């Protein structure tokens, strides 16, 4: 009842916003520029799934919850949603709204930015395996925008909340506007027997040309829009960026035709040539290892059965012969229309490296022209 009603109500609330250069749209290379150009060109995207609107709304409320806790502390949070403009692109301002400015007990002001994310991504950030380059770029542009108002280069605090566990991590950002370099330190909380501990520095990293890269991205978008051209795809069709992109339908609409029209080339670049041979060498080794593995597996299984044994000990190794169960779907028992209805097809790019004697391409059969 309500489980069905609430997402539908949320979906009815969504409104498409026209493209404009925003600090939150700046990128250090993660966001797909082709997606941004589609948006800037006014190409209609697929609507967000209804549940996505609930997720966005949920993140906003997490920001409010965190702000409420900060207001109860010795820190002062102010200037929330203040408008800033770090620079102009082709005479048009790049704008943004900051989450706020923190004033610490000593009277020092710090840019404050809040993000609330899922558990999986949070864990990757917390362990230092994934770095929030685009979030830091957004904060850096805010820092530049605030300096235009106050003439002060504030440090930044990027606070990220785990929506599932209410854990926090924070990134301390020091930006050098002369060298255009951001120095970032990740801190996480150390807990001892569920008691709050202290901040621990996990990693430190640097980002060069932060503002320059953001400016260049916006300028490139303007150029593509002016020339009514699309940049090359940044990701492959099976990448999660494309799987969740609302412009994926139009982006890959004639993809098969596009692939068919692509040329055949002769690769002369030595570095790429070496990688082709290396890739093929690895494939051959994997094939041989797989054959050897299956042979050894059969011989060891036969030995254990002949010995009527289920467990065998060889020095530090244990050999086990167990009975396991696996489930298979018997499609012959299902109506064909149901099978078709429940079958999901997903496109993906597949790379192969074969020798001419193993496979001759269709274009080569037809006498297709080679291009160097």
C-alpha cells in the first residue's frame, strides 16, 4: 500500500532543471563530459526512477540532521546556502551554494560541506581506497568563491556521513591558489569498545591544477555545445556510469551501427603492440593453466574416491572431497513468454586478441580497407 504509494508520490515531484555551470558540476575527471554536454544541449533524459527521488530527499535530511547537531556544539555554523561565484566562463558566472561556514572555538572560519552516501562507497572512502576528487574540486571552487567575497582563503572541511551507520569521516582541505594545488587529509574516528575515541589520519593526497581543470571542463562543454558536437564516450557501455546514466538510451541508440562503421587499423605504436602480445601471452597461459588444473582436479578426485576417503592431509594442506548442491533453472518447465519477459539483456564491450589463422575479420574477408 504505502510502500507503493510513497515512491510514486516522490516521482511526481521531480522537475527537470536546465543546464548551467555549477560548482557541484565541476569535475577532476570522474563525471562523464558527454553526459554534461547532452544536458547542456537540452537533450531530454530519462526521468529518475521514483525511488531515486526518495534517496535524494533522504540525503538532504541527513545534512539537516548533522547541522542540528553542530548547532548544539561549541562550533557555530552560519552562512548556510550562501551564493558564491569562483569565476566566469565565456562571460557567464559559475555559481554554487555552500553548505555553510564553521567558526571554531578560537574564532577560525572553515568552509563546511556535507555529503551523505551509501555504506559501500563510504567504506571505500574510509579505507582510502577511493578518493573523492570531485567533492574536493567542488569544495575548492567554494573556497575560491568565498575569497572573492571575504578576501580570505579559508581552509575546507568535507564531512561525509554513512547513511546506514551514522559514521562520519572528514577531509581537511588546504588550497594554494597561487600554485592551484589542494592538499587533502582524510581523518576517521577510532572507536574503542563502542566508546568514541579520537580522529586518526588515514591518508594524505594532493590535487594539482584543481581550478584550471574545472575551468577547462566548463570551457570544453561550451565549445561542444556551440559546435553541436559530442565528445567521445568516457566509459564503456557496461560501466556503472553508463548503467545509471539517464542519457544512456540516446547515447547508445545506434551503437551497433556505429561499431559496424568503425575502421580497421594497423597498430604501429610500439607500446600498444607490446601490450597486445603481453595480453595474448597471458590468455594462452591462463588456458594452459585451466587445462592443467582440470586434469589435476580429476586425478586427485579419482584418488580420493579410490581410497574411499573424504579428507586427506598433505603436510600443511588439506584435501577434501565434499558433496555440494547447485540450483539450475529448468526452462523447459516454464512458458516461453515468461522466459522472455524475465530475461534481461545487457550490452557490454568485449575485447579479443586472436591470430589471423584463428579468426579473420568480416572486413578483411570483404577486402575492407586498412587505415594506419
